[in-house]
C-alpha cells in the first residue's frame, strides 16, 4: 500500500530507554524541584511519552539536606498520618522528616520528606508506586550509583 499510515505508535516497556540523571538540590525550593523531578520520572520530557508505560528516567538527587522551603513551612506545615485506630493520628512537619533522613535505620536513598512530597505528584496507581522506586535521594554529595554513569543536568533549565 502506498498511502501514509496515520496510526499512532506507542512505545512498550522493551523499547524505552531509562537514563540515569543527577540533580543537585542545593538552594532549590522543594515543591518546584519535585514537580520537575516528577516529570522526569514519568518521562514527560521525552518525545516517546506514553501515559500507560513506565518511560521515565532514574533520578538521583544529591545535597537533599540543602533544599529550602519558602516562608515558615519548615516548622509550620503539617503532614498527617492516620492509622485507622482511635488515637492513631500523627502529625509530622518537614523539619521532623528532614531529621529522620539522617537516621541510620532508614534505607539509603529513601528520604522521607522527598518521598512524601513526590507521592502527591505521581499517579496513585501501580505505575506511581513503581516510579517512586526510580528516585534516589542522598543528603550528601556522594551517591553509590557511579556504575550507571549518570549525567548531571541543571534542573533550572527544564520547564
């Protein structure tokens, strides 16, 4: 047939390439940084984006302890947890979650504050639960993912 095909091609999981990206969070506003990271995790910056496949990149965030929040949000903003039992409601502030990230019992790469913020920006389904595992957050400037040869990008250049 000599006609042009107007069929839209969607990539599947085998055709997608997952790159590794390093982002420096020094002096970045937490919400604005996480909004751009959420787009990177979903793959929305790629021309082959498809909403039903995991086509995003693996993101490494370094210097997470130097991230900032505007206003008095570090001490006044409250995150609520509820276990479902009477008296089971807990209140956490970003300051408490930031201190928890320095505990040794927390798995490396899992920053409680960033996970809390990113879960709100990703889909609430299977893909969202898989995408949050592609984000690795470290308080210092070192990370154990040098073998993946990640590329350093400037988050301020992304829209």
